[in-house]
């Protein structure tokens, strides 16, 4: 078995990473710069997102196991004061694998994956987008952009956009407007919409010049593309869980 460690690069996270390194090495697992079986992530939800994107093409081979150097997280089940429990659960095999879905956004030859959300935003000018859901033209949106999140991402950017927090275990996608324009001439739904997990969304525009397509913290500039397609990906993120933390306990501790 092999492992790797990704930490947030602050003093506490580095110290904890060092302790994990020596404890796991003593079990006979080898640290690797290649594709490991387990990635220990020390930091927060943001560090976990970063780690997932480092191994985005190897997700079927890699599992992630996170510890938060701060509070709790939505993806991290242990606080830094609980390092012994994290190590004990791992070494004693007291961990279960849980899969998290990824969203896929495609524009021409570009493809990006989001664990929290995928989005298109234009900070330069009003972006006009025809929103097609499961093959039906639903509305024409005008404004800064649109974001589509997973259940997990409902507490991230989605929440700042006025989207609903979604309990874990629900297989849904949620689309939110980013600064939609609503007046006598233009109107779109103007509210978050929750869709089934298998929804297919197409965002069509005559002109995406100046817009950025994003997935979690990754961004690319759009130019000639006219159609963006969003759906749940076949790729999944495999997380290791040593304990069950009730969703509403997590939510209460964080907000
Ligand atoms: P980041 O520094 O990695 O994360 C920004 C903050 O979002 C951090 O405090 C992070 O928590 C928190 N976060 C990440 N995923 C979360 C989740 N699923 N539920 C609740 N909180 C979560 O920032 P980044 O690299 O630019 O972007 C990563 C993610 O941050 C994006 O996917 C986006 O959803 C979110 N974000 C939100 C806003 C906003 O709400 N206005 C703006 C930018 C980015 P930790 O402290 O535990 O790392």
C-alpha cells in the first residue's frame, strides 16, 4: 500500500502532516510521489478540493482521508485535536469508503470536474444564456452567470448565491443565478432550482466572449464556444470515513 500527504502549508498543518508521515510509515506503507492508494489531506475543505484536483485523472485508484486544522469540515471528519483517532481508525481498518459525485462541464474540447460546483460567469458584460433542461428550453437568463452545485457544494458558493443547503444523501443538483437581471423586459426564474441527479443541462449562448467557465477553484476563459453541457460525471471521489457525523451536527458547528 502507498500513501501521499497534501497539507495546507501552514505551520499546524505541516506539523500534523509530519506526525501522519511517521505513524503511517511505521505500518509499512510507503510514501509515493506517484499515484497512491490513500491521500491524507491536512487543512480544510478547500485543501481537500485542491487534493482531489491534483489526482483528477486517477480518481478510480485514489482514496482521500481528511483532517481539519480548524473546525470540522463537510469533507473532513476529524479536528486537529483528534489526530490519534484518525490514525487509529485508519491503521485498525475501521474506515468505510463513501463516494461523492462530481459534476462535469463540457465546452467543445474543454472538460472540467467540480466536487462543489461548476459555473459560467462573465464579469465584463451581461451574459445571455438559453437554459435547456433535459432537452426543453426552460428560460433565457441575463446577468453575470449561473452556478450548478452538488449536494456537497450546497454549503459553498451556492449558499452565498442564496441557494438552499441540501442534506447529505440526496441525489440532486442545484442551479443558482449569479446576479440575474429581472425587470419589465427581462425575466428568468430568479430563484434556485433543484433538479434530479441525472438532469442534463445545456447553457447555450450566441456569445461567451469574456466569460469564464469554472469548476471549484479552476477556471478557463471561453471564446468561440456556444454550448456548455453540465451533468453528473461517471467519475467519483472516494472518501474514507472512520466515523459517522450527523449532518445537522456538522452544519450547526459550521454556520
Ligand atoms: P478556498 O479557500 O479553497 O475555499 C473558500 C472557503 O470555502 C473556505 O473557507 C472553505 O472551507 C470553504 N468551503 C469549500 N468547500 C466547502 C463546502 N463544500 N461547504 C462549505 N464550505 C466550503 O477557495 P477557492 O479555492 O477559491 O474555491 C474553492 C471553493 O470555495 C469553491 O468551490 C467555492 O464553492 C468556494 N468559494 C465560495 C465563495 C463564496 O461563497 N463567495 C467564493 C469563492 C470560493 P475550509 O476553510 O474548510 O477550507
